[in-house]
């Protein structure tokens, strides 16, 4: 009998006792509340790729998107309007998410690329660092991943060697959405990534990739429903190449721009598969036993995949908010009050710390985690978070923000680095540069950034030939 069935049976027994006065023998042995408290919550982390700030319906910023399942998920929990990731591109953003540490601490400033700082550098998430999956696996959780991994090419860097018992997906920056052999010729000039189950190549299949990822995630929940699990589902939607199913395109034929229509159709398909995942949790009475995080890996790419970041400035690849501020929701039915919209700045680093706290896994000081536990804030026990800074830095730019202010240096190597200051809590579009009007704020933020940056390792690889002395033969760019 599954745990949800046991719980339902105990509740029924308790009702029977209330009516008849007869106590079933097993109620004394395992009261309903004891059973409810005995299970650690599952953690489900759903990650979109290149989804813009306005590309989720619950953001109420775009009239052409349809994401009914993301909307119902967000309505069942909290929408975090000032949610950030640690980088404006895929690889370093995922490295920060998976470790719960700023990726600059270990030199992972940019996507894996053609240039390296030293000849013998192997690019990827360092093997001596633990991932979210490692922490949960060591605590007795089952761990699974379905989707895109983008943190190191050698197999020892792949998910099934980084704490995930079960991995289905690809290790690359992008992939065709039609994987089957008849489609390879059609899309021969587009990025193609082989699909693996752990380290075994999956036979080619003629199925839309987002649908297959949805099926694999649903199957994982069915397989692991009786045990606490950590499931990471990083969809590659809506990252290019722009490829959508015919029926999804037809649904949005009213959108005149064909590329925007395709992008919206891709996000709708992802949303439908997220709905399948939520329905599977509902089927097994697991919504109250599952903490669910949803966010994008970085801001939308306006011209590349026609995502929208309104009302934010700029896009993926930059440290304006359009590159690092993303749609973000957290749901834990019965624990986090539903229908909340919360405005405190939060960051993807907080997900690991919050998940460990929810699972009652004691955080160790030597782990050096840099996020905060959001649960007291999400549960309404605190009205705001402790004062702190959020940081961003890559090979060319840097930025820092606190609750109200953001300082950005768009080109830190140029003699005219053009630093800019914004009251970001009031100026979400970063339009009113207050650099000359508030020198005290500039000095305060720059000093905090310099103190943080002093503990970081230099960028070990990237795409700027002028910044790195060695090449490593890398030929792709699927970020």
C-alpha cells in the first residue's frame, strides 16, 4: 500500500472511531498526525530555459502567453516578483543553483567556451563540490533529473555522477526538439544533442522533446512516490532552436509574428507538461508533501527566441535585470499560504537552503551555502528578509543590489566603465541613472562588492579571446 493510501486509510479509520467509538488497532500504533509528520517533503525543482520575465501568465505582463498550469501552481503558493538567478546565461546559473554557492567562488563565471585561463583546465562544475542531489541523496532521498544538464562535458561531470540516481536528458546547451532520425536531416544545421539515460545512449525517438521530458518526469514520480524524492526538471524550452508542434502553433495563429508565435507555442507545450506533473502529484495525494519551485535559468533572449522581459531592461547575457531577473514561484500546499505576491529580492541560491530547512536536514557550516531560508518569509512568520546584498559578476560586467539600490558596471575593463546606479525598488526598468546624485550609495555598494569579490577565483574560461590566453579546441556555442 502506498503512503498516500495509508494516510487516507488512517483518516477514514479516525472518522470511523469518531462515529462508532470503536478504535481500530492500528490507530494507536500510528496516529494520523504522526504519519503526516513522518514523511519528509519531496522537493520538485522545475527550471525553464530562456523564459522571459513576461513569459509566464502569472506575471501579468504579456497578453499573448498562455500558461494555465504555471498560473494555478503560482496561485497555490507565492509569486516572488523580485526573483533572481546568479548569472545571465545557462551554465554558471545552473552551477550556482546546484551548489547553493555563488559560482564565482570556484571560477565558473561564464558558459563553457573556446578559451581557458590555463592550458590544463577542464571546464565544468568542480568535482569536489556537492550538488543539491548529493545533499538529498546523503539524507536518504531518492534523486532524479529529467532534462538539460550544462555543467561539464566529460562523463564524470554528468548528473548520474553528481548525486542523481536517475538521469534522462542531454548534456549540452541546446538540442533539437525533434530527435528522431527522420528529423535529423531536416534540422541538420541546428544544434543536436544525444539523449541519455544515465550514461546509456537512448535510441532515437520520433517525439517532441518537451513531451518526452514530461513523460519521464511523470514516470519518475510514479516510480518514487512512496519515498521522499528530489526531482530536478530543467526543460530546454523555450531555448532555441524555435521548433513547435503543429497543433500548438495552430492554437496561436492569431499572433502575427511567426517567431513570437513559435516561442509562445513552445512555452504553452512546456506548461501542458508541467500540468501533467502536477496532476500526477495530485493523483497520489502528494501536493501537501511536495515543495515546488519554478523559475527560469536566466532572462529571455529577445531576438534569439523571441521571449519577452517587459518591463525589465535588456535581455539574457547582460546584468541588467532583463538578464538575471526571472519568473519565480514557490508552492507547498498547506504550509505556504496560497495567493501571495511577495516583493523581497530573492535569488536561486535560496532554493537549496530553503529545501534543506523544509526537509529538516541540518545545514553544516563547512558546506558554505550562501542562500537564506525563505520559509519564515513565505509562511508569513516574517514580513521581510534580513538585509543583504545580491551579487553578479562575469568576465566583462558586475552588479550588486540590496533591497532598494542596484549598482551596475556594464564594461568593467573599459577606461570608461560607465557605472550606473538605480533605485531598483522604484525603477524596475533601470531607466533613471542616479550615479551622480547619490555618491554615498555608490561608495557603499562598491565597497560591499569589492569585499565579496575578494574571495572569488578568477574566471577560468569563456568567450572573450582578449581575456584568456589559451584555446581548448571547443567548437560549439549552444548556451
